[in-house]
């Protein structure tokens, strides 16, 4: 159900996003600085150039090169599969080290949104070059759901009221006693990922079933969860599940 409050929340996010974007024309190539931060607390930047009437958007190789400089090589099958899953999910392709999307003018906002989300997701997956991170948190969450016979559909895309599509890791369909539950597994619960999820949830909630619920499964085994992030999720009616306490939520998810 669309409410005046939900419309204000979505509009306030869009207004904030517009105000925080900075664009520079560098010899015909637009450098776009976004309000999203990478793991170094630097603003994520992408580049736009015209090509045969279309637009090419790229990170100029920053995301992959930064991982490599941090000691995280994409030299294992699992890591490559993880990368391919993200790229395919957001419609982004890899050329040498560059993350690239090509789009027409009409699809430009969605494609730019997809590239930013792909950069954030890759940054999150490989935030630490360690065997624990490489084991794939999303895969661990899927195994947990399957082990407890919890019904779910993986990798679901929903359109939002803003016109953007949003990707979620799992959706548990409604049952006779429980509503639909939308889940995102957040390996590195930081400001960017919390903002991304709260916006995505509010954007789709406005046009989903009025009783749908959202859950953020937070990896607290490698990261200390900031209390402000928990409070932010609660403000948007998103239930936070600490991975270390996941067994406490089996009954809620399985119903």
C-alpha cells in the first residue's frame, strides 16, 4: 500500500542522491562522483562516454584493480563464479579489468544504478582477501535455509515505485500464516549496504503486498555490527538477523 510517508521517504532519498552527485566533463568524457563510499571511504566514481548514439558507462577498471592491489586475485573458480553471478545479475560485463554497461538514453538511469550496485556488491564480496570471505556468505545463507527446509526462491528482481529494479538474495513466499519475506544477505554491513537495502525495500514495498516483510541477514562473525545500522534498518521496518544468532529465527522463516 502506497502511503504519503513512503512517498516522502523515497523522494527524500532521490533528492539526496541528486544533490550528492558531482559531474565533470573531461575532454568529452563525463566523470560522475556518486555519494556511495568504497571500503577506503572514497566516493565511488564512474565514467560516461558516447558511442554510436548510445552511452558506455565504466568504472575505468578501479574496482577489480583495487581488489588486486589489496591481494585479492580472481584466480580461483569459486571467486570467478561469485564475480560472474554479480555481473550477470546486474547486466554488467567485464572487459579487461573494466566493469562496463552500454545503454540507450531511455535506459540510462537504470543502467547507471545497476553499475553502481555491481561495484558495491563486488567491493562487498571481496572486502577482505581471506578464506572465510571467499567461502561466500550468500552461499552459507542458502545452505542454512535449505538445511532447515525453509522454502525460498534465490536471486529475485522486483521493480520499484521509482522505476528502478532491485535485486534480492532470497524471497520466502507467503504461507497461510506468514506473509512474503524478502531477504538480503549482507556480508559486510556498512553504511553503503544499509542505505542501499533500505531504499530498495521502501521502493518495492510501496507496490508489493502490504504485509510483506524484509529481513537483513548480517554477517557479524567477521564484522562488528554498528548499532546505528541496526537502528536504521528498524526505522524502515527491516528485521536484522545476526548470523551468529540465525538459529533463533528458523521458526519465523520456516512458517
